[in-house]
C-alpha cells in the first residue's frame, strides 16, 4: 500500500504522461474497487479464510501491481488500481471476522490492540522503503517490485500448513 501511495502520483504524471488532475480519477477507481470489494465480501460465506486471503494477495500482486506497472493503457491502469483496492478488502474484512470468531472475549481487545500497534508502527517504515524503491527503480519499477513481493508472500504462505487450513 505504501508503494502505491508513493509511486502512483509519480506514475500517473511520469510514465503515463497524464495531468495531475487525472490522479483524482485513479483515486476514484481505487474507491470504486473498495466499494465493490466490500460488497462482494458482504455477500460471501467464507469457509477457508486462509486460502481466500492468500489468493487475494496473489491476485493483488499479479492482476493489480504487476498489471499496473507494466501497462501504459489508461483503462488497464484504472482497472488495476480498482483490483488492488478491491482485493485489499478481503484480508481487511476476514481478519477481524476471524478474530471475533476465534479469540476469547477477554483477549479480543488485546489481540486487536497488538496487531493494530504492529501494523501502524510499520507504516512509516513502509513509506521510507517505498520512497527508496521509487527513487532507485522509478515509479513503474517500484510498483512492479511491490507486485513481485506480494506474489512471493502469497506463494510463501502456502508453505505454512496452519495458514492453508485456516477456517
């Protein structure tokens, strides 16, 4: 997410050669993706959370970040950012639902607090790394690197039986 936040404005005005105003169109496409992702997730009954989360991360990397970084067609780029943010809703919805269903009431606040603290404390590090990657490889290269990283994380998670079997 940090890579997209840092690189997307530069990608829109650089390799795509669009006006800064078109960045707003990209943000709109991202929010449409979020709304669609929330809507779809609200209609599904999920039995294998781990597989769905892993699949969404893989697809986000492949059909989102890698598609965005390699394409120069406006409609494909808009589709890619909608896919990225739509698929990001899968873990954003399934994780809290899993915690609510799996963690005893007396520990639920601590679990949410700990995971929230860890994830929010990593945000500045993500932005620093995204800035360095964008500086080193350009916006398209940084976006593709994020896609490769997501694909690698998804494939690597398949090596962990507990994640594959997560209900």
